[in-house]
C-alpha cells in the first residue's frame, strides 16, 4: 500500500519559507520546509512549540496574517498547482472544500453567535451550492457522521451549549463537509482530555477510511503520531530534520533531535529517576545559529555542525535525515552515534 | 425569551416608582414658590394662599406625594400653571417632535458610528483610520451647542442649504439630528473599532477564513455580530445622553419639542410640567433600556434568563 501511495502525491511542499517582518527583525519561522503528502496517507508533523509546525499549515492555505507574515520563497503544490502563486479567489475555492483544517482550540474556533448547524451548512452552501434546506439537512447528517447524539437537536444549539469534545467534532464536521482531499489537523486533540483525545483520533481514522482523504496531523505528542500516522516529519527551528515511517520512529530515529524527543518520553519498561530532557532551548527565530540549528543543543555536535547546515539526505528507503553525522564529510569524534541511533 | 421579556417588564415597575419619587423630591428642593410666581407681582398674601391651597401645596409633603403618584397612575400629570392646560396634553403635543429628532439622531449615531468603526478596524493604521479617529475625537470633544451653532452658521446662514430654525420637513431635521447624533456616533465609532479589532483576531475568524468565505462575509457576518454585543450597550447609554441633549439642541434650533418645554417650564417654575416632562423622559429611557436588553440577549444567547 505504501508503494502505491508513493506514486500519487496530493500535496508537495518544496523549500517553503515563511518569514515575519516585525520591529524586532525578521523571524524565519518556516525556513525551507520540504515534504510530500500522498493520497490516503497520514503524515505527522512533529516538533516542539515554536518549531514552525502551525505556520507551515497556515502557509499551505495562505492564511498567514500579512503583515507581518509573508511567504518569501518555495512552492506548495496541490495536485500540481502552486498555491503560493494562486489568486485569492482560487484559494477561497480550495479552502474548506479541497483542503480543510481543524484547529487546536475547539473552545474558541467556532463562532459563538451562530448555531453549529448554521456553521456547518454555511460551508456546504458556499462550496456545493446547496439551498438552505438541503445544506441544513446535510449539516445534520454530518453531525451524525461525527458521532454527535440527537444531531437534529444539537444542530440548533450554539457552541456554548456543547462540550469541548463535541465542539471538536463539530469542527471536524465542518472540515469534512465538502469531502476534502486533504485534511490538516493542527493539534486536534491537545486541548481535550485523554479519553476524548482517543475518540477524536479514532473518528478521524474512520472518516479517512470512509472518505479516502489524506491527513496531515500537526502535533507535539509522539503518542498521537504512533497511533495515527503512516509517516512522520520532524521539524526543528523552521526546517524538517528527519522524515521516516511511523513504525521506524521509536526504533530507528537517526537525528539527535528526534532521538532526544523519544528519550524524553517517560518509559514504563524501565526504572527512571528523572526524565531525560533535551538541554537548552529552541533558538530564537530572529537569531538562528550559523550552522545546524540544533548544534548548540546537540550532544554530538562537531565543528562542521556550527558552520554549515546539512542537507536533508536520503538515509534509507522512506527515511531522510538532516544531520552531518550521516554524511561522508563527517569526521567527528563520535562514531558511536550511529550505533546509538540504531540501538535506541 | 417571552419569560425573559415579561420578567424584565415587571422589573421596570419598581424602577419607574423610584423615578417618580426622585423627580418629586428634586422638585421639592427647587427654590422659588410656584404660588407666588403664578399670582404675579403685587398679589396679596391671601391670593397667594388661595392659589397654594388650590394647588395642594399647603398639604404635608407625604400627602402631596401620595396624591401625585395616584394621579400619575391614572395618566393625570396635573395642570400646567402657566397655560392652565393638562400637562399630559402639553407633553403629547411636544413629544412626537422630540421622538422624531431622537430617532433621526440615534440613526446617525448607529449608522455613521458603526460604518466608521468598521472601516477603521478593517483598515487599521491607514489614512482613513487616522482621519476617522481624529473626527471621532472632535465629535466627542465638541459640545453639541457649539457644533449646532457652527453647522447652523455654515449650512444655513452662509450656504442656505437648510432652514435655520423650526421643525416640519426633513430639511429641518438634518442639522439638529447631526448635532445631537455626532458625539454618540464618535463614541460608537471608537467602540466599534476596538471591538472589531478584538474580534477579528479571534480563532473563529480564522475558522471562517479557512472555510473559504469572502472577506466581506467574514467582516459583516462573522465578525460584526460578535463585535456589536458591546456596541449595543453603548448605544443604549447614548440614547439616554441623547434625550438629555435634546434640551440643548431644541433650544439652539428653536424646536418646540419636549426638551424645550421642560426648559421653559423650569424658567417659569411650572412645577407640574417639569415633573411630567422629566417623568415621561425617564419612562422613555427605561423602555429603551428594556429594548436594549432584549436586543442584547438576542445577539448573545449566552446571557442567562435570570
């Protein structure tokens, strides 16, 4: 199945650069991001807060607040068409219709003064030219599809009458209403409690199987990744540092940052006194280090790491990594690194 | 909703009783004896005493109050000392003019204020934003009698576009309505701007954009309805200020409305007319507030019924 997916990329992001021009300087929030989303697959975009995950997703839909933000370079190819160059009108026809997004905050992402039914029906009337009654009927169907009990009654309620989990289901119903080809889920479960998280992820998986769309999940939760994703792209300081299959993530991560993320998870199978955190902080997007952005925090960094940024190199089939250690140029003192990476 | 409206209506009863009490007490403290004024210069003490007795002013204050409330409840506001006509009749001939003026003014306040506020917010820091905010500052700062005289001078005396004084046609209405509505429009513009700026940064506006909606729909459907919630309150308060403002504006433009009636009555110590006028104005204000509450709730259903 994976091979078949490889042939049909739906969304290709190439060297995407989104910068914010503020009084304090230029913030390079997204600084050359590349990834491919194939038909029917689920890609996880993982990273710490401030790594540029959400900005990447907003950039795909051209939803960056401008000013201060601007896409300064790169391409976002959706079925071969570059969205960066698309007109506002073309973008409006794509948003909510072919590419939908679910945001992190279900409590505030719905308009408080309209019923949830109206908010779902609106997108149907806009993109599918349905009449008022048809759109309402389909909105009720969508609520039923996302598992909301007594949808006829719920459709007439305002968001404040619904719980957080219910509201996120409504957001999913809005996103799914027009049967999009790509669903971007920006931390869809972060604001929800654990039992609801599992339900929402399960719902997204079910709908993906029924409707056959591609999903990009943005998260900092590696548990969510392992549960839902086919592939994972790890982001650090505005760049993808590693891409691999979700199965490999916990066994075969190569980049020191990815390894650090995995090692910082609490383990149930070992006795741990303390969690192993990654030392230091994400660099300020206003002042990126000269070489690899992770070098100042990397336990293995050599001289070259502080002077030049490595390329994202093919490490294996379906596995790319951006780290000097895995290049022929590496002359570092740390030949144990590769073994350590394989072992962990 | 019906329960809410009935409950709010019942709540207005004690408010109105309180209003009657306050108006009555204030009139007790106004210096000058209406009986003396009515009797005229050189009247004998007996004449004054007789008039005082006729008006019931020789009774204890409490008795006067109970009698007054009783009459008010029957729609009887007394007899004007000056014209000897029923106060109710005097007020009813003047009230429609003031209501026309107030409605025209509140219309200017709402339409002009909101439009300016929306333009300001959607084009923040642009030239139009700055000009609107400077105009709004002027509108808030300029006293209405000053603005009224300036408008009258330029548009009526110099340019002959509108009549200088009086009431009757829509042309008579333009300048007084602008004079009365200007400061409210300025306040509403500033309020709408800040409220809109707050709302357009909300997550649900981002959701609306992500749905693929047009910018106009996002602003006028998704943002405005939320932004109007605090603005409605301000408009309600403005209506009260506006009722007070009619007194000045009607005097400047020589309009025979309720405001001018009250001013004349105060000058003449025509107590029943002053009491009646203030009472009617208060009732209107209470009713407008009731309307605002109902409107407020229909915009924002999160407000509980209690």
